[in-house]
């Protein structure tokens, strides 16, 4: 790694961009050949300044990126994607994992500089999960251990960051939902970055808790992958909408459900319509016939494309930003270093920086 810094960083930037050598040659409009690019990566040749700038623009990384040596060398382990939801190609998967590594290198390095002794409160559930009742019990235990009571969770991502999980947001492919990984003792949760401001965040809340289940729960080896994923869904729903409150608000003795009521529940608990009905089915409030009928109607009305109601929460990871500002305030970091850790150019960071005192 030390002998071929530029080559290794070029490989990393190319993987993050989801490009092959041929793709990069095409993007560069043949400013440089595929063979030359290969030699750069092997450390057998170095580009001139014109090619270097072209590479920087094509791969969307600053020129400095190619010469920066990460202090923390990391390896992603125990990688797991949200199955049956995340449908991405092998190239896209490599891109997601490389972006995760690059983000975590900066994150962990920054944490060591600013707050090295901060302890995590990871949720660990030792009992083996075999069925939905077990997933329900695990969710109750999590709420008990983290002292959440029966209240709605205002911000799932903020809660996970406060407990020590490193939540990373990525510009990810359309088919990506979520991923979890371990880096040493660090537990990583990767989510897809919101496309637009004000986007409905209920899916992101659910996915974050689903990835938490990947980290925290152990399953019977008698279960299929599909059954395990369904139980992770059950856990996420139960964390978002506790059984006592769901039973109270949904009530078993009823003949109808109204969209108006579902919006009220969604806006209070931060849970989607399908997750509400999944919860109702699991708790015996509705029958499987009613559940199927709801799913058909949900699609027919195209509610899956634009479900009404909004949960007012940001659901954006901010821990790394807080560490950066703490580092600046203590004069541990320079402006340029702060910009590096935030993954942006120094001039752009300076532009948005407003010192009060």
C-alpha cells in the first residue's frame, strides 16, 4: 500500500464510481488508454497533471485524494445486505462496499483524534430467534435496555448514532436499501441517502432497524434466509410500534380501516401503512384474508408510489459532523482537515462555515 499510494487510491476511486478500466477510458474520452490506466494502478507509470485533473473530474474525487494515505487501514467483515429488497449488480455491490470503506476510514480516524474513549452501548440479544414471538420479545427487550418506554422514537438514526453505531449514508444505486458490516469492534449500518429534501423517511427508519437486527439477533439454523428476513421485519415493526400501543390504537373489534386513521398512526409512530398492517396481522388484530386484501388495494391505489402522510424527522447521520466541529472548536483540526473528514472541498466547507465566537 505504501509503495503504490497513487495506484491503490486510483483503484479505490474507480471502484467507488462503479467503473471498469474500459468504462474509465470511455469517460475520459480516450485522453488516456486503458493500458496506461492499468499501469497507473500497478504503479508502473504516473500520470501528468492534465491526466490527473481529468481523472479527478471523471471519478468525482479531489486531486488530493490520490495521494492521501489513510491512517486507519480497515477491512469490512460480516457484510450483509437487506435481502429480497436490495437488488444490485456485483459492480454496484463493489462500489457500495468501497464507498463504505472510504467513509469509515475517515470516520474512525476522526473519532480517534477527537473522542477516542467514547463507549458504545450496542444492543446484544443472546437468545436464539425461532419465530415471530421471539422477535417480538427481542424488540421489547431492546426498548427496555435502551429505556425507550412506549413512546414513538423521534429519530431512529440519531438513536443508533447515540448508542455508538456508525451510520453511513451513501449515494447508492436504485436497487440498494441497506447493508450492515463490522470493522473491528465497530458496527456499521449503511443507508441510502435521501434523494430530495422532505422525502418520506419511514422506509429509512424501518431499514435502519432491520440492519440493527442483522447486528443484534441470532437465528435458528432451521430457518431459511427468507424466514430470517421476515423475522427481522417483525423486529423492526415491533420496535417502531410497541405491541401494547398497537393493540390499544388498532383494536380487534372493528369492521373497517380508514386512510385518515392510518395517516395519524404513521405521523405519530413513523411507520408505513404496510408495516402497520403487518403489525396488525402478527398481533392477531386482522386475519390473513384482510391482510391480503389490504396489500392488493394498496397497490391498486398506487399508494406504494406516494403514500400519504409524513413523519417529521430528519433521519440523517450527523455524528461525523459533530466530531468535525468539536475538532475545529478545540483547534485539533484545521479547516482543510475538517473538509477532508467531511468528504468535501476546503473552499466549499469554508463557504458554509459561520463562526459565532
